[in-house]
C-alpha cells in the first residue's frame, strides 16, 4: 500500500512548508478564495478540503502527494491536546472562558432562552482593533442559536 | 466570629435570589450602571464589587449581609469546574477553541507577531445577531495585544 | 434569605419521594402530559420545568417548596459524574459508544456529509422489544443533522 | 518473523484505502453480505473478521497481507481514545448520555427491573429520518435485557 | 419531607452497627436465608433489598428507619472509589487483574470464543482453603458466558 | 549492540505468531509442561521464563532470537494499560471488583482477621462450568492469606 | 442510632487532642507498650486498635466515645490523599522512590530472585542519626521477602 | 549530527547488556569502586556518570558510544512512570508510604521539629536480613534533616 | 471534645477577618515583627505560628480561639489546589515555570553543578519595581544550593 | 519535502551538541549578545530565534540545517511536561509556589490592586548569592503589573 500521513502530520508539514515558502496564511486563503480563518483551520486539520483546494495548496507550498491527500480526509476534530491548551497564546482564551463562562451562559439564556450557540453552524474571526492604549485582538464567535426542542 | 459565605456560595444565592425577584441580569446591570457582562461575571464571583455596588444588589435581590460582603472579597477567579465545562451551553465554546485554537494562534502571530491577547485588559460581549436562517449568538473576546518583551 | 436546594439535591429528593409514593415515572409523566423520557430527565435535573409542572409534581410526590423551586431553575446539564458513568446499567451505553463510536461517525458522514447529530434538537426513547430469546432494551437517539456551515 | 501491523494501524490503512478506492462503507458491507454497521465496526478494529471476510476486503481495497491478517485478530475493543470522544460528531452521543443517562437508567429499571441492556448480545443502527424541519440522524441501541441473577 | 440517607451513608451505618452488635456478616446472612456474599454486598449498597429483608436487618442491627429505607433503593453500583481500590486487601485483586488480565482474556476466548463473562448473571464466593504452608483465600468469580451476537 | 525488543513487543509478536502457527495456548502450555494460566501470562510478559522454556516456545512459534531473549528478562509486571482495562472481556472483572470489592474485604477480614490475600504466593485458573442455562466462565483467585505482623 | 465518626475524622481529632494535651507520640506509645511507629500509624487510622488500647488513648487525650470506637474499626488503609503526597516532608520519600525505585527493584531481584518485599509482614522505623554535618533522618522499611510461587 | 540516545534508551540497553554479559549489578559497582545502590541508579539514568565511569561500564557491558555518552548527561530524574509505580516490587514501597506516610511525618516533626529529610543529601541501601521466619528485605532511607529556615 | 477548625478553614476566616478589620497584611506583619511574606504564608496555613504570634493575630483580627489554635498546628503544606493554580494571578507563575523551567534547570547546573535550590532553607519576596512603562512585580526565590551527596 | 524536526527534537539535539562541544550556556549567550536566560530558553524551544541567531548557534554547536530551522519556528510554549515538573531541580520551584502561592497573590493585590504579574512582558534571572552558610540560588521573576481593565 502506498504510504500515507495522518492529518496531524500533515499539519506539521504545512507549518514548516509555509515557513519555508515565506507565505502568509492570508495569502494562502486568498489563493483559495476563502476566509483565512477557515483555510488556516482546514490546513491544520480541522476541516476537510476538496481535492481542488488541496491541489492549490500543494502547489503553493510544495507539499507531498500524501500530505495533499491527508488534507482531504474527513477529520477527527480534536486538534487541541493538553500541550496546545497550555500555550500562552491559546491559554488566555481558556482563561477567559473560565472567568466569564458562567456569565456567558446566563446571558445566552436570558437573551435566547434554554439552548446553546451552535459550534457547527458557526464561524469565527480574528481581527486587529486599533487603540491608542495599544492595539487589540478581537476574536468573534458567531454561531446559530439552537433551543432545546424535544 | 460572625458567619461568612464563600464567593461560590454567594453566587448560588444570587442565582436563586434573582429567580425569586424576577429580575433580569440586564436590569441589575442597569441599576449598577455597568455592562451586563461585567456585572453578571462579578455577581457570579469573577470580579470584586465595591461596597456601593454590593449594597445596590443586596437591596435589589434581598440578599443577606454575608452575601453582600462576599461580593466585595478579592476572588480566586476559578469559577469553572469540570461540571461547568461540560454543560452544553458552555461546552460549545470549549469545542470551538478545540477546533479553531491552533488557527487562532497562527492568525494572531501573523497579524501581531509573537505574543498574546490579554485576558486581563479585556472585555467580552454577548449579543444577538438576527438572521433569516435563525438568530445567532455572537460572543466577542476583545483584549489588548501583548508582545513578548524580555 | 429563605433556604434553597440545588438541582442535584432536588433529584435525590425526587428519587426517594417517588419510592415512598409508590408511583412510576410513567405515571408522573402521564399527570404532566409529557413523554416519560423528558419528565424523568427533567425531574433528575436535566431540563427546567415550568412552575405549573413543578407544582403538579410537588402535589404528586409531596415535595418541599424549595425542591419545587429547584425543578424550575435553569440547569447546568452535567448530571453524570464518574460514579454514574461506572454504574453497570449506564456503563453499557458508554461501552457501546467505545466499541461502535468510530463506526457511527463514519456512517453519519457517509449518509449526511460532514456534520453532527444535534443533542439539542433531540429526543430519545427507552422501549421494550419482545423477543423469544429474551426481551430487549431499545434506546433510540434521534437528533437533527447539522452540517458544518461556515 | 514476518512483519505485522496492529488493528489500530490496520484501521488507519482501511480508512485511507477506502478513500482512495472511492467505495462507500455500505458498498463494502454489501460485498460482505453483512450489516454496514457491523462491517464498519469490524474494519475499524472492533470485531474480528473471518479469513474469508478479510480476503474480500483485501481485494476490494487493495490492502497488504499484514492488514488483512490484522483484521482477523481477536481485538481489544478499546477503539475510542480521548481524542475520539471529543470529536464533535462522537461527542454529541456522550453529551446525550450525560444529560439523559440517569433517566435511561430509571426507565430501564422501571420497565425491566434490576439489570442492564447487554452490549454484547447487541446491535446498533444508524439511519436517516426525513423531516420537514431538517432530516434527522436516528441511532438505535438494541440489546438483550439481562437481570441480576445470583 | 422526611429525612433520608444515601446508600453510601447507610453502608457506613451498617458497618458501625454490626461492630456494635457484635454480629458476623455470616450470621446476618443466615438470618436472611441468603449467601453471605450477596447479603454483605447488598448491605454495603450493591444490591437492593426487599422491604422484608431490610426489616430483618433493621431489627438485628438496630438501624434507623431511613437506613432501612435506603437499603431498599435501587443502587448506583459504584461502591468502589479510588480510596477503596488502594486499600491493600482490595488492591491485591486489582494487581492480580493487572498481572493476569491479558492471560484471562486469551484463555476465555480460547475456551469459549469471542465474548465475555457476565458480571450480571454472576455470583462470587470467598472461601478459606486450608494449606500446610498457610491457609489460603480462594475467591471465585462465576458468570455466564455471553458471546458477541449481532 | 545487537538489537533487542521489549517484553511488550515480544508479547505482540507471540500473539501474532501463535495465530499464524494455529496453536492453542493450552498446546503451548502442554509442550512446556506447565499450567496454561502460567504460561499464557508469561508469554504475555508477566513472568520471566527460563532459557529452556523460551527456547521451546521459540521453536514452536518460530520466534526471533530477540523475542526469545525478551521472554527471559525480569518483567515490570504492568501489562494492563487503560486500554486493556476497558476491553469488555477484561472490564467485567473490574466491574465485579467494583460491585463486590467491599464485600470481599469484609468477608476476608471476618474469616481470616486483619490482612490480605497474597497476589505473589498466588495462582489463578480459568475454567468452563457447564450449565443448562448457558455455560459459565469460572475464574478462581487463590492466594495465601497474609496477616498484618509488625 | 448513636452518632459515630469515621477513622479520618478520628485522626483529625487525635492530632488536635494530642496538641492540647501536650503529649508526644512517643509518650502515648509508651503508655500503650508498643512501638511509636505502630501506635502513631494506628492513631492516624492505619491499624485497628483493641478496645483496651483505644480506652488507654481515650483517657490520655480526653477523646469522645465515638472517637475511641472509630480507633477500633477495621480500616481502609488509604490514609494518603494527593494532599498528603505533596506535603514536602512526605514528598521527599516519594521523590526518593521516583529516583531510586528502579534501582531498588533490580537489587531486590539480584539478591532475592523474582518477588517482592511484603508491606504486610512489615515494620518501619524513624530514627535520628547524629552526624557532624547535620543530624540525619533514617527511615527503615523492613519486610519479609515473598517470592513468586504459582 | 552524530546519533545519540536518551538516558531512558540507555537504561534499557544497559539492562539487556547486563543480562547478556551475565554480570551482577554488584560486580559492576565493584569495578567502579562505588556503592551498588548508587551505580545501579546511575546506570538506570538517575545520576550522571563521569566519563571515566561511563568508559568502565562501556567496556564491561560492550555498550555503544552513544550509550556511554548518554550515561554522562545531566539527568531529568524522573525515571518512575506510572508503569513503574504499579510493578508489584516497586508498588509495595508506595503502599508502605500510603499506610505509614502520615506517621512518618508526625515522628520526624516530633524528633526534629518543622522540616524534612533531604532527598539530595541522601543515600539508600538495600540489604538482606536473615530471619527464621523467612529472610527480609531491609531498605533504608538516610537523608540530612533540613529545618525550615526563612 | 471542644470544637476545632482545620488550617484551611482558619485561612478562610483570616481572609474575611482581615477584610472586616481593614488591616493590611503588611500591618499584621509589622505587629508580629516578621517579614510580611512569612506571616502572610503562615496565616494562610503554610507555616505553624507560635502561641504568642497566634495570640497577637487573634487580638488584631478578633479571631475565635479555635482559629488561633489552628494557626499553631503543624501544617500539611499543600495549600494550592487546582483551583488556586488556575487563578490568573497565581497561574502566571506556573506559566513562567512552564516556559522557563528547563532553562532554569540548565543554568543552575551550569553555575552550581548537579543539585537543587532548597525550598526549605528558603525565603521569597514580593516587591514593586517602578518603571516608566508601567510598574513591575518582582518576586524573588532565594534558597540554599544543595548538591547531590551520596 | 525536505525533512524537518520539531522544536522538542531540536532542544534534545542542542543539549547533546552543547555537551559534545564543551561550551557553556553562558558562552553561547555571549556569542549571541543576549542574556543567558533568554538564549537558553530559546535553544530549549521557548522563544523563536532569528535566522541570524540560529545560524550563529548552528556554527558554534555544529547543528544540522533542520535543527537550525526548528529554532526559528514560532513555538508552542509548552516545554514542561509532567516529567519535567517532577525533576527535583524543577520541582522545588513548584513546591515553593504550592507553599507560597496564596501569599504571593495576597501581597500582589495589596501592593498593586486587582491584577496580575505579566508572564509576557517579563524576564527572569538565575544568579548565585554567596553566603557563609552555603551559597544560594536566587531566581527572580520580573513582570509588568497588569490590572483588570474592562
């Protein structure tokens, strides 16, 4: 059987290949014609790509065939290990959920009733907000409200 | 020594007292003159209140003195236990971080360089976005970028 | 402040009170006019009841006011602790997920594409299926398919 | 000694080989003459196959001899790791058990007495139920009731 | 509502009450007319007793009504916590499973085929075997074989 | 240095080699002249074999020299990982200990006083007991009683 | 039923009562006529005391009847929780086992063959060894060797 | 870069090489002119060796250059994994600490005041003590007392 | 027996009592004539106080006798639970250790050789360092070097 | 695709290469013109290096190209695993945080108000302090204070 790589290995290869190619995640997204948030997540293993999308990236980053194949496989969306959680850049989001999670829950129920924000019918964005006291990172979670329906 | 309650117990009392009083979290915030996100988090134990703020809430919700005192104490900001994490309304945010955390990290570094979004110089909001396919929950995390400085 | 009980304590009281009253879960559901699966879950803390529903149950089972109040509170839906997971009657479902979870995932993706079964727009049922080799427990999970939509 | 592969490695090879062959899980099951739920689970390592079944699949998917051999080995049925549990498609089932597990337990005892649903004398199915509000995933667990007998 | 106790609390009370009454577990079993293994497990919370059985024990050990009630409740069979596992008398059985578990599995499959020993249609015994080199503890696990049947 | 394999790797090789050779565990034990329970445990890494025993098995199963060497090494007796514990065939024994462990402890103390069953001066057996309601698996743990002696 | 306390609660009471009485652990042992290591362990819950021993301690430390009763109960010997492990005075022993455990294992096997040091037929001592560079703590573990006997 | 091995890999190689060479740990220690406890620990990765010591062992056991190099590297002294802890020969020491740890702590404080036994300025020994009832393993921990000094 | 409180409960009472009394930790330290770092740690349960010190604090903060007694008890120094670790103010120190721990280890070995910084013969300080870009928190750990001595 | 190594593998190679080259961490830092604390952390994977810095180190330590490349990659700053935490040299810092963490928190809040020490705008140092009773390790954490700002 021809060799193959896992999506986790493919993600590691993409990170190194992007570094070597000197391309930004935004430039890759532009070539794919999709949001940079979606394509970065997909390249790191959280969404399956179409064969066409995988081929575009293979060309841009000079990836192996097995890597391009892995990008098309249906993922197990479990990219964050304990190691990733404790990275300071990622951890601050977990800390914010720890500090504000119960308040978010109460305010969702107050505004929408008993239910949840979908993480499937969902998109997120990462933006810069300029500010005289220092520019700010603004990350938005935007998902459809789903109410408990028996 | 006069009896006292922990911030966790105070939070449980606030939840029940609000239910009994029939007030919304937004109405409490309005009486306090602060964002509903901040006051809800504070009432659930994540921020210390001033004596004046605690007194206003005590009147609104008919709380005991020991509860009003607890609201003023400096918190250990560790409100989310494993139980809270697995509540479906809260869990979806953890799932979103699991699926998109590595992408958020890459895009923050691409836009800002090596550093983090502060969770201290920070605010969040919970809003409704109307949508023909079903209204959406929009939660925004907005924190100052801090770059690694030796 | 008047005393109150948590939803977990209320669930323990409901279990004992039902035993004392000699009523079945199905009879309670009939009095409430809802599915027995929903009402049993609600009485054990997984769904909030309306004031009317809580009052009906309070009368049927001779519950305290604080218990009836607890049944109406918005839950943290985290009723299963490690202790519950390892109870043999519950564990067999976890074992079935362990043995068949990856197959379920593949077959959902094959039939529906990339997405999930909702656990919110969802209902389940517990039925008996008569069988000459011994009657069978049939538990059905029935949730709306949600596809990943960016 | 000739090389061999574990059932976990065989499962990874089957997933990739099926993708390359462009066959559905249902088509493989049809060739084997068994339920698609059983064969998918077996191919992912949860049931041992006969030599004949393994040979059929080897031909269909162009597998190595060592992979076909692994499919026949007696499994340790522990296919779900923490990574699999947290995949959103699989997690929703765990969430449903968390929310409804105690109710399932009470209703099994009410209908059948003290005992369990067997996960050994057991079958499950994954079906689509058409619905005007969006089609639904219906997963059925069907196991023989076993009562506690000393 | 009248007070009640959990099965765990009842088990603690039974242990102390038996000590105070100076009765052996075997004597209690004899009064109940059942195996000492079953009754000891039941009194420690692992099986529900009938009202009659609970009444007999209540008389023998001078238990409260709430304790006698708890003995009749349907259990969550999760009596062993981490604390119990590490007690040396209990731990040796876990160690034996650690050292011999894989061999037990192979030998069950060799003798019976693919399946399990039931822990539900099951009984165990604890006996003394006299031996010149020191008497021996003999614990027997005896459960019906269940083969995987789809 | 000549290559070597761990006892865990040797155990995996033995399992595959036995499958290829079409021999039963009992036949191997017969060739070795020991109990099948002991030899199976030893071949899976839980007891060191003598050079003679290892040589017999090497011949029977066509093992590499490094595998035969590994069978003779002093083991770390830690063959059961979390994966092994959750295999249904092995798990039922853990469940039986969970349900009956406290009763076993009480009955050992009642019969023997304060002490333990040795897991070192110990043997176990796996037998079939024919039964009209379905044959039964009987596993016996038989260890010397050791009392606490200061 | 008369109130009772657990062995853990009894241990807490003994620690405070000894502090109040101003007695040393050695003095208590002397009154009991046993090694101070044994009696201190027993008073902290690791060994059952006879009624006579418990009475002597009750008099010395002015303990309640329920505490004296608890000292006589058969223990679950699981006195060390995670909290105790991480206490610096206790942790150093765990660290020594971490650093030297594999060497201890090799040297026991070299000297005695395949087997263990009993922790049941066992005694330990805590002594001071005077030393010009600072006095030393000498803790000795002394247990009967048990060899693996099938 | 020339290949290298970790101290863990080196320890595995040393164990096999010693078995092949038929030397005892005590003989190796004698050649090195150090205590067998120290050298065994060092060879298993818990202490760095000098180049001279590593060279002596390389000659005795016919080790590769990379193994001899690894023996000289500064260790992370974390040789005991969960697997090692649960090996019966090692576990008995953990059990003894579990049962006697609180007593050891009280007796150290009683004899020495508030402080600890050093695990750095420390040595241990493993000896045989002949005994008519069966020879005994005597393991001594001997470390300098360090008192809390601000 | 007269009531008593644990050191953990005493620490909670001290925190509330200090808040009520409006005194700073530094003022308490001044009254005790010790470093504020030491006295704050002692009042939170990490060091035993003398009877005189406990009496001074009892007067200053109007504490109960049982609280003053608890301050004198020998502690288990395990004040940080998981909750405390994840508090953002405390967590940053754990993060710093995560990021810089291996570098600290290398630099200690380079400067001092093989050994450790004592956490017993140890003091720490918390200071403000004024800085035009924002004042800085400076926490210093200062412990005696201990080299590995066999 | 050309081979690459992870930052963890690069760190292992740097440790061995430095040992082979006989250079100190301080000498490497001097060649780079940066603090030894920063460069050691960077070489062990906690900070990205510039291409120039990586090149200098490659020359000094004779590293492979892939290692030099890895040093420039953006890190996940999660260098400390459980293994690293329990190394005695690193563990003492965790112990100090365990014993003194709550006091540090109180004193930061007393001096600065509600907020944290930044671990991003941060530097640390490792120094020797000569002392007649034995030289001391002094580790200083120095980070900007950040107050909670909504």
